[in-house]
């Protein structure tokens, strides 16, 4: 049974769909910015209501995160965090590097702070952790915009695949005692179904793909991972439904009756 699913970069057209089956059996929460740009949404089966839903990494804040980047749902024995993480950008002068560093710092602080109960963190995290998570590592690590090379070598390359981003993401997983659900099950690179983002099918990015959409779970949940799948495949973008991202799903087994994770 599907209990929860998440949508990043939500568009107004979704509003017309949620009053029709199967969506009418779900409660929906929106965190929106400019409707032409970004946002996140959370759908939860009406029979599994969360205790609380908030829209900021600061759980005491009443306002939404800028750009609608966060939805946090609190349940009795676990939390679900849905984020649309900011893109690193190409140039330090545009403050994109600094914005991403600040975001990663806040995420680090958050995952350490909420360690009292298991966490499921999902969404477009805008980072590919390891070389196995991109189709063409050399292409992405050497990518440039208009020939520009950042002063710091660790900031060079495709946004989402710079060494600095990858190191910070690894530190977040380690300090937060978190596991990458897909990589926990899939140890080898899958060139057909192993990526959630695909470049423009015309031009130099044709066939160039990255895994930047995730389900991250607390270590104490990883033995309950049954499946974590990406539902798009191939350079012709089958299963991408007109987007450059494909759906990603997670299935967990039921907690044992004597567990505090039920």
C-alpha cells in the first residue's frame, strides 16, 4: 500500500487533478514560491494523518522556507523530510556556491538535531554522491560554463557533481547516521535505470545522466528497505513524463510489533 508520495517543482496543473481519483483519498500540503519556478508537495493517505506538518528546517518557524523548498511531516515514530535542494550553480560571483554551502550546513544541523526518531529524507537533493551515480564521470567533473573555471578546484565541474558538494553530502550522511536507500540495495552502476535526471536529448548532454533524486533513511531503518527504484530509463527518457527527472519510489517492510518504529 502506498502511504506517501512527493512531488518537487510542482505546477498549477496539479491543482486540477487532486480532486479526482486516486488523489481524492489523500490530504495534500503545498509549499510554493513563484509558481513558474519551484515548490514541493506532500500527499498523505487520509487514513495515516501526520501529527504535524511544517515548512521550514527550523521547526519552530511558522513561515515557509523561501522558494518552497521544505515540507516536514511528523508521525508518531518517524519523520519525513521532503526537500528541493538549491542548485550549486557555476560561479562563486553569483553567490550560488555560498547559498548551497549554507543550505548544506543547515541540513547537517537539522539531521543531527532530530536524531531522536527515524528520518526519511527524500526529494531532488541536487547532488550525485559518487562517480557511480553519474553516467559519464569525466564529462561531469570537467564540465564548464562558457569556459569559466572556479578558483577552488573542488568547486569545478557540473553543479551537483563538484567535489565540495559530494564531500559535504557524505559528511551529512555520516554525521546524521543516514543511509542512501537505493545504493544500499544497488551496489553496481546501472546504465539503463540507475539515474533520475537526464540532460537534453539534443546536444552535448544527450545520454548524460545523474542520480540526484533520493530516499535517504536513518541507519536504523535500512534493514527494512524492500525496494528503492527509479522509474525512468534510457536516453529516450522513457518514464520521465515530459520532465528531466523521473519518479523515485521507496518501499519499507512493516516494523516488528515490539519495535519503536511502527
